[in-house]
């Protein structure tokens, strides 16, 4: 059973006061006994003076003592001892005198101080006496009372003082209990508050006694309420910081002084995957990847290098600005920002116009040529039909081009016209595989996906389908044969899914091409679109469809060969 603070306080005071009371009682009893003993010794001293005076009037001691025996108390033992310690007379002895008394305590004291007393058992008759001896001339005069009930009662302490002390002790105990209860009440209230983990309503404040400890308790609760209020404010500020980090256009990651990962956003992981040679979802890889060697070196020697460091890393055709800020407690943040140069708006418009004209010129020229030949030259029916068929193929190319351009324009100009619904990406990929199964078999391409069955994206089904359709078309046309294409979810946070679409094909020669893959009509090499088909707008549609779903996309060459697209899609409307 656990003792309460009030019980402990009462017990401590009880023990202290008990010790104090016991010392007082012992001291008083000792003093009282001493005083009564001195009073009895004074009485015995008077007897010795009487005997001494009588001895001076007689030449021999016997007649004087016998004459006084009738006047002195009957039980008074009278002994005369000479200077050598031999007993000359003892009124309790007849015949042979007892042994030498020179070593008796009372005689020793009488020799040195003139008088002395002692309570002991007589060696002569085995009775206990209170002895008193006084030095006379020529004898030591010793008188003694039997230490019987009468003497003991006389020396016994008066109990009245003891009764007063006990009564005072009981009253004090009640006072101690009252004081301990007042202190214990304040402590108990504080304990209840502490054990409740501070979950007391502000309007249900604990009432403390009106004393110093109560004032301390009130102050503690006031301070707690202030701390609780500040805690709520800090939580709110932290939520704001989290929202800012996750919606920031920069990749952010905070680390503790011992390089443990704290808060980070998905953009940091995405940029990390572009820069590092292997896919990574752990921000700690910045300390081991060769691309971040200088950054890791600065952090390790931050005390002599300062608190700020900035550098640039170029990878996969993109340029990144890396900043490191070290705080006062030696924790630090790493910020990755994509600083790849963007074309100006008017340059994009001019290039777009030029690209459209260029892309339209080829099929239009082909159609015109085929029709002119069919109309102007005398050809048999089979030849005419052949040229008309080729002209029709070019019209299909034009139709696909116009449809793709119309889709991009619609995404950019009227995004609200697209209906949104919950779309299961795993189901969408299954349908896509069935649709393109013949082409996949023809080129011996294995199309797989991982962790996609639970990816549910709120968006437009057709646009989401076009994302994966164009990415898979791109792999079928340009990645080669006997390859594997994998779609996977490699990370997930509160607001986004982070997805990867990669192949094990030939990849792209020259990292400078990677940043321009999503430009409209951009060709890695001339004639590529001509040889393999397509409008040249597939990856541009992918980018715009992902932007429609509040995401971003980048491309990178895989370390083991092939091309990988990293993108994110929003989880909420």
C-alpha cells in the first residue's frame, strides 16, 4: 500500500515530536531524580553533622553514637571508619567488624571531595543501601538508608509532569494532522491534476487551500495552461509547415544532427530518383550516392565549412540547384530545385506554329502527290486504287494529328469539360494490355505492373487511359523487341501517388534529349515519326493529362538500360 504525502508528513512529524518528547521526559526525570537524591543526601549530611558534633564531646565514639541512636531514625545505619579504612563502629554489626572499606565508592569520594554518596548492595549484609559518607576527625562518618520501597518512592519522579507532556503530545498530534492535511490537500490536488495529464477543462479549475503551497499550485496550473496554449499554436504552425512542404515547388527534406530523416515531401524523392542511378524512396541515399559526394562532405565538415552550402548537379538532361542550410542545433535541411531552363512563351508559340506547319506539310504533300498522279497519269485501275489507299493512310495520319492537337488544346483551354470519377489504375492497365496484346506479342514485349491494384485516382478515365496508352505505345514503337515494360507505384503520401513506367529497351542516346521529350513534335532523330508512325504529340498529351490530375512527370535513362518515366497523380479532387 502506497503511503500518501499527507500520511508521510504526519508520520515524519510524529517521529520527530516523539523523539523530542522522549528526550524532554528523560531529561526531566533525570533532573527530578537528581534533585530528590540531593535532598536526601542533604538530610543524610545533617545526620553526619550531628554525629560529628557528638563525637567531639566524647573521647570514645561508642557512647556518643549510642546516645544519638534514640534520636536518629531507627533504620539509619551508622558506620565509623578510620583513616586506614577499617570499620571502627557499625550499628548493624556485632562482634567482628567487616573488611576494610577504603575502596568503597563513597569513602573514596569523601577522601578526595570531603563527602560522597553511592547506591549499592552491601557486601556485609547483602542489602541495598543509599550510602552517604563525610570526612571527619579522626573518622569517616558514614550513614545509610536501606534502599527499600520508602526510599524508592521518595526518589520516584512525579508523574504529573508526564501527564502534562502526554496531553501536550496528543494535542500536538492533532495540530500536526491538521497542518499535514492542509499541505496534503494541495499536494493531492496537484497529483490529481498531474495524473489527469492536464485534461481538465479550463473552466473547471482545481481549488487550492489559501496558503503558499496553494499559490504555487495555482501558478503551476496557470503555467500549464499557457504551455498547453502554446502547444496548440505550435501544432497549428507545424500543420502549416507540413502543408507548405508538401505543396512546395521545391524538393525539401529535414534531417536531425545524426542524419536521421525527418520531414520531407514527395518532390524530394522524385528529384532524388532522377539524380541517383537507382530508384530510391529513402532520402538518406543522398549520403551514399556519388552525385551528392560534395554535399555529404560539406555536412560532415560543417563546423569549419559554415552553415550554408549551394551547388548544382546536372543529370538526365536536367539541372538541379542543391542548397544545404545547417541550423543552430546542427540539424539541417537539403533543398533540391529544378532549374532547367524553360522556353519563353512566345518562343513556344513560334515553335508550335512551325511544328504544326512542318507536321502537316508531309501528309498534305503526300496526299496531293498521290492524287495528282492518279488524276493526271493514265493508270490502270489497280494503280489508281493503290495511290488512293496511300492517300487515305495519310488522311488517317492527319486525322490522328488533328485529334491529338484538339485533345491537348481541350486539356489546356477547357479542363472543366472533362468528367471526373474514381478510376482504378490496375483495372485500366488490364484493359490496356488486352487492347494492345497483339502488338505486344508481335514484338515479344512483356507488360507487367506492381502495387497498382489499390491505386484509385479521382479523374477522367479517358485521360488516365491516354497516359498509359501513349507511354506503352512509345515503348512498343521505340524501345525495341524482347523487352519488359513495368508500371509500378514506388511511393505514396497523403495527397499523391508516385508512379514509375519503365522499359528495359534501348533508352535514349544523349541526356539532353530527356528534358525535351514532352515538347510537341520533338524528335530525338529526324524521320523517327515517319518510320514508326504516330502524331508526335503522344508524350505531350501524357504531360498535359498528368498536369490535369495535379501531377508532374520527368524522364530518365535507367542505369541498367531503357527509359523510365517518373510521375505523380493526386489522390483527391
